[in-house]
C-alpha cells in the first residue's frame, strides 16, 4: 500500500491514514516526569486554575495557560519545570533565571522549579499578577504600539509627454 514518511516525526503514514505529529497533550508532556516534578507540576496547575476562567492546553513542548492570549506557560524538562511568566515588567529576584522582552508591553520572566515546595510566594504572586494584568497589558500593547497617522497625501498622476488625455 502507498504511503509516505512524515517529514517531522519520521513515522511511516499509510495513504488515507490521519496523522498529526504536532498534536500533543498535557499527559504526554508530563508522563515521564520524576515524582518531585510531577507533584510540582500538579501544584502549579492547581494554583493557576484557582485564579479563574482560563484555557489550559499543550502546544509543542509547552503547556499554555491563557485567557485570550497566554499569560504563562510551562516547559517540562527532565530535571526541572521551566516556567515563563508574562508580565509588564522584568522581575529582579533570585528565582528568575532570565528575562526576555517579549513585546512592547510584556516581559517573559523565566523561572525554574524543581520541587513542589517552590510553588509558593513569590512565584504564585507573580502568576496571579500576570493573570490579573493580562487585559491591561494587552490593551497597552495594542494602543501604544502604533503612531497616530494623518490622512495619506493624495498622489498626482502625471501625463506622459505625447499622450493625449
């Protein structure tokens, strides 16, 4: 029977067979975690869900937490959970490994978590702040991102020499 090899995952796919190697799930991303990291992941997830209405979904190698857009995400690694918290400011604290300017209004603050006991203040406070400030940051990024422009100048069409109107 005819088929092809998937360019991404190198799996053989028979003709007519459904295949989506990019689809993943929370369970797939967290299934190989050691017990300490699994407990930390569960506590982190429970804490975030207490904030209110949101969507939790897996995307490639990350688990995203979003209202309309992502306000933080987790990348499960073999020795730690990499947590990226989107805030309107860079955080200066020993827990923050690095800060990346994500847009005009947001900073991605990267934190590593290795144990359940680390999922407490100040990390939970930053997550709450990111959840609460999400709408304000989004509005600030949209409004403050473009300069106000006047009406465009009219363009004049010039006649070519020798061509009648």
